[in-house]
C-alpha cells in the first residue's frame, strides 16, 4: 500500500499523475463533485445564515466508500483537485466527507500536468483556501435560490407544466438573444449607391494591372445617376500619392473565452465541444489548465517559445511580449492556455489535434514580431466635376507573426468593405489613367447579426456576466430548456439597382442577390421570448445586466476574503423574496398573446399565442360555446412575426388531398411535426417540407416508403419484427415492444439471430423493470441504473429515504402504499397533484357559456376541407 493517497477530479488525470509521482503515491479520482445540495426544500436553511444541506448523491456513494477505505490505510491524504473555485470546493467537500481537517490537509495546485510542475506542487503544498470555497458556495446557494424560487412562479403563471426553469445567468443570456432578435425584426434596411471606378495601369514589368478606386456614396438613385453623367468625357489623373508604413501586432494567448470564440470561428466547434476537447488535452498533459481568464505566460513557457521560434523561423521573428488583462478581476497568478511543451506538435486523434494546433499557433504568434506593411493611398481627380476617387493598396513587407497565425473576427467586427490587401501598380502624381468602367451599386445596410455561441460568450464576458467555468454550461442549459435553438436560416432574394458608365454610355439594370442567410446562429424560441418578457416585467433586478455583473464582482470579493458570503446572499434574498411573493399573488398568467385579426367566416378573433405544446394560432376563445380551432406554427414561424395571412393559411390543415387503396389521404401538422394520414396510419413528412405543398403523388411516395420500411425483417414466436428510426435512434419493433439497437449491431443488415438476441435481452430487462405499479394513476416504482426510482407519467423522481434516514429495500417497496409514494412525489414537486381530484384524474372546468346576445354563426366550410385541427397522436417509433 502506498504511503500517500492523492485525490484528483478525473480518472484520466489520475493515470498521468500516478506515472509521474511513482510508487509512494496512489492517485485516485473523485469523479468531480462528491456532494451536492439536497433536492427537497431547496437544500438551504434560509433562517440559519443560508446554511447549505449537502448530501452524497446515490451515484457517488461507491466512490466515497472506496476513498474512505483508502484514506484510512494511507499515512497522508493529499488533495489535488482543479485550481479554480469549483476545484477548491471539491477539496473542502472531500475533507468533510473523509473526516480530514482542512486546516491540516495538504492541498496542491498546478497549471500543467508535467513532471516539473507536479513535483514543484508536492514540494510546496498549501491548505484549503476557504475564501475560494465560500465564493463557490455563495454562487451555488444563490443560483439554487433563484432557480428554486423563480421556476415555480413560471409553473403557476404559464400552462407549460413544470418543464420551465429560470436561472440567474441563463435568463440573462436568453434576454441578450431575445433583444437581438427583436432588433433584427424591427430593423428597416435603407440603401445607398456606392461608386466604384475600375482602372488599368502598367506595373514595373509593363504588364497591365487592374485596380479599383472608390468614390462617395449617394442616398438616392437620381443623385448617383447625375454623378455618373457628370463623369462623361472626363480625364482621370493621379493628384496625390501617400505611402505610409504600418504594422499589425499578434493577439494575446488564449483565455477560456477567446479559445471558445476562435475554435467556433475557425473550426466550427460548439462551446461545449471545445471545452470537452480542451479537458482531454489538459488531462493528458498536453496543455495548461483550460479554465482561465489570464493572458500571462510563465518564464518556462517564454523560454520554450523563444527556442521554438528561433529554430523554426530565425531570431528576427521572435519578440518577447507581456500582455495585460482587460478584465480587472482576472486571476493574474494563473496562466493563459498554452501547450505544456512547445516542441510537441502532434497529439493524436484529428479533433483534439485541430484544437491543439490552434492553441500552439496562437501561443507561438503571441511572442513573434509585428507584421510590417506598406499602405499606399492614391487620390484620382475627375476633370469634369473636380471630384476625387480613392484607391488603396497594401503590401506585406515582413510577415512576422502572420507566418504562423491570423486571428479571425466575428461578423459584427468586420467592415462591410473588403480589407485593402490588394497591391496597387506603381503610380505617379500627374499620371493619367484610362477608365474601364464606373458603377453605382445599390447596397443595403444590415442589422446586427444574430449571436453565435462564440459571440454570445464574448458579449457575456464584456458585460462581466459569468466566469470561465460558466459559459459552456449556460449555453447548454438554454438550448436544452428550449428557450433558444441553434439553427441555420435560409437567405431571401432581393433586387438591387446597378448603374454602369462605360465608354461614356450609361446603362441601368436590376440584379438580384441572396441576403440574410445565416449558419449555426442562436434564435430565441417563442417560449424564450414569452418567459423573458415575464421575468423582465416582474424581476427586473435579476434580468438587469449591470446587476448580474455586480453579483459576479461580489463573488470575487468573497473569493478575496473581503466579504462574508452569507451577508452578500442576505442583501440579495430579502428584496428578491418580496418580488416572488408579490408576483405569485398579483401577476396575471402569461399569455404571450398577439391578436392578428378576425376570421371572416365566424367573426371570431384570430390570435397567435403560446399553448401547452408550443406556439400556435387560435380562432375563438375557450369561453365560447363552440370549441376554438387551433393550428400549430410551422418551423421558423413565430408568434411575434406571423402575419394574419400566414396564420389563416395554417387553418387549411387538416387538408384532404385524395384517396389511396380505399382509404382517405390527408396532411396535417401535429405535436411532432407535419405528417400524412392514410386511414389510421401516420407518416412523417421530412423536415423542411411544407405540408401544404404535398400532393397525392408525393403522399403516395411517402406511404410506399413507410410500407417498405415497416416490412418485417424477421419473426419471433410467430409475430413479425420490423425496424425503423425514431427520436432516440434506430430500433426494432416486436409485439408493441420497441428495442433500441446498440452500436455493436449493424442496423442495415440485422439478421434473424440478431433480432432474437435483442428481443430476449429486452424481455429479460422488462421482467425486472417494475417493483410496484399503479396503472390507473400512471405511477410506478421501477428499477433504474442507480437504484429504484418513481415514474409518474413522463416524470422520473427519487425514492426518498425513510423517516429514520435509511434506504428502502426492494422487498419493502413491493408492499409500499400509494399514499406513501404520493408523499414522496409531493416532497419533490409540490404542484404534482394541484390539478387533480382525489381520485387522481384530471378535472376540467366546463367553459362558461356566452350570453344570448351572441352573433349568429357564419355557414361552415364545405366538407372537402376539414375545419377542426386534430393533433396527431404521439408518433410511434
């Protein structure tokens, strides 16, 4: 048994460090956090200085048990969790659980997993920093309070059930995206006419070189036309030439946010993917710690870069630089993200290799010489109107850092004009230039672009919202919750005018361009917009950018020992709780409703609003005697922007389009998208295809394809086995049982034997699935991967502990009463049975009938088009 037990966060890191430290150390992983706040009753004692109530989750009990046993057998326990606040908190939790004294236990930190760094850390241990622990604890407690208090407000005020959530940082991030979307929707494009003149002149070798010169811009076509006409018969002469030296300097080494931004722009990686790959690189000892807001480089790193630059490019390419953080709260003791060894250029698999190359090049370039340029600007006088044109060119005299790396830019940082990186011919003052042609092209201004993941991170950092460790989980959360979606947007065609003067003849024509196309941008959903409006109205402090940034600064003060964490929470909680109570008592329900017009047939109003299953349009009201008609919005449509005509078009569905093999064929949109209904069969219409464009011929194609896909591929116990692809991947279906296909099987070539194996395994698993069931209540206790759990409808909840704190045995759960299970459910979801009667079934209040003064109804539509929108039943896999 090794004398020393050293605990790290990840198993990959443990293996690397154990090789470095040798036989005296046993290195084990705690797999991240080993304790978390209790789920029930917030997990915080509000009245006792917000004291957290921590528990070891069921899935970490085995890890904790093993670490306890190893700690007892070891002479000394060392803690080597990550160097950020989360890592410090994990070390403290390990002390609490393993019975270690945080004031005595050796805590080591390092920025890189290399032999010198690890050995130096072991030689210079410190104690657990409780200021950092308290800063992490303050963030965790405050975010739990916000989520725990705000989410139920949304559940009560919106008919979307308990799937809604709110969070201190996530809600602000959604607000940014929502405000940008509304700016774009409200934007009115205006145009100007841009003058470009094209000339030819000879270079040093007497070869003709074409170049472009720019003139002024005109707001109106008539002014641009007058200018071009004034240039007829003109001579063009170079009136002035200015040659100025210039330089470009390299960007600082990567921080977490700049790495996320550049990996998105250059490699197309999402923020979460970038962090996953960076984590792998760090744990394998290839790069320094990847959660940092510092741009510092150590002396060791500087020496390695100097040697590498001198060897590869020569002394003139090296220039030592010290960068300063723009963010005052950046932890200067940390390092920027860099390779641990600059002479390592290959790290293995293609994805991590691409990210590593990006980090390597950026680090190298940061310590290289400026690029030297020569910028030439020529003024060209027009003889007929005395106006001037400007031609610009740029010549690279010395490439410097550009030999290795050039930083990309976001759309909002790019100028509309192309960079002046073209080379002008050798011009002389007084030289006459022959004009090939001059154009006045209509160009439209554009709204600010929608956020990418990278540009959202950049904006959050600029506003001081969040810290390096929070960007990736924040974006993942808002996407997962359905408040934001990442998608492409197709461009639309737009006409523009071009006036051309050539050989003194003026011609005008209209051309078309594709505009507004966007790729992998963040769009707010209607749910995100409606929830943002509600939170803005009733919780403006929580949604305020400055207030959220101020909270981050207060966390920093706690980390620096300048503030007590529970007092900071107290200042936030008291006014916040008043807002929560006031909102629950007085706020109206969230409707997100927008009136579009009146239905010409019934005279009832047409509205776009949020429904239980998403955005929709509605004719009539629930209080009407006749049931309202509903239609689901199509992908890309929004309740904020849908027009009356577009809404009425949706009510054409369901639409009967003919008959096939004796059964009616219709098209409609359901909860899971557009579909063809043929008799009692439902066939999905492919994504992006408009159901209103589906004719009978296309519908028959889809029906035939479904028939082929549903054809039996095997039999089992005399019943057919079919296969398909659903929301959760490929599956086979037998006797109403759906069985997912593991990757070990070839889905395209499943054999009879494969199907028998899969069905037998599934039947064995199903036999052990249920411990106790109450089918009429849609409640069951089931065996799960981490032990028994409660399933209520689609919800999965924990089997809470017994009154004495012990765990329930399976035999006990087989005899447990329904009332006891319901008590467990209510403890975790207080609103679970709010809308249910004592018998457990939902009770529905009948709509109030209107007074006798109701208008007489208009005649109904002919029977060829159905007037009631019927949602398709949930699609089977």
